C-alpha cells in the first residue's frame, strides 16, 4: 500500500469520530506512552456481514494487557463476493495489509522492542461451521507474513470488535 493510499483511508474512533491514519498512529502512541512499562498487543481483525454486497470492517485494537484497550476501525466500500471462501480470504488479506502498515509506522515511533512479537491477526473462521476448510490456508498465509493468527472462538478482534461496526 503506498503512502498516499494509506493517507486516504478514513478511520473511526468512538471518542473522536472520523480520523486519519496519522491520527490513529498518534492515538496508539499516546495510549502506550501513558503506561510504557506495561505489555501491549496489537490485534487486527476484519469482519463482514454474510450478505451481498458487503463492506469489510477492519478493527485495530491496542490492548494494554490486564488494563484496558482502545480501538479504531475502517470500513471499505460495499462489494460482492462470489463465494464465502472469497470473502474470508479478502478479510484476511485486508487485516494483513493494514497490519503491515501499522507494524512499519509504529516500529519507527515506538521501536523494535515494542514490535512485533505477540501481535495478532484475528480471523472470523473456526473449527465448527463452513469455514473450517479454510483454516490451514488462511492461518498459513498469516504466519507467512510473520503475524500470529487467532481463530474462533478466541478471535474477538474480528468476531466481536470488528463485528460491532459491520
């Protein structure tokens, strides 16, 4: 994703409304600097409704483990997917793409010691239901980008946080 493309993405915050990518970065940095000795996780997950056409919602959660979290989200234009498989793969790709941008920008500001071990991409797939056949491929792709994949029932970044805004 080019710098100009990332700058065009509109994010939302419950506290601030519409904000830019740079404002999200600033919000994350401020949150971390308020208590820098704590352990943090960045959790990125994408969800969409099971209808057509659908908008994909990608949520970015910054979890101060054991002591609260903040989150931001972005929503794509609505589009049609031919199959459930296509929609799930696009959800995973959207999460990975945004996670790469956040990793790059936050590493510059917060340093290598903050990133990236332990940070997760949550996908709305699980052992039960029609998405179980997608687990190996999607999890492998996420690992290939050096992120930790998390599936249902533990994938709250996608199935709860992002789902709240679909």
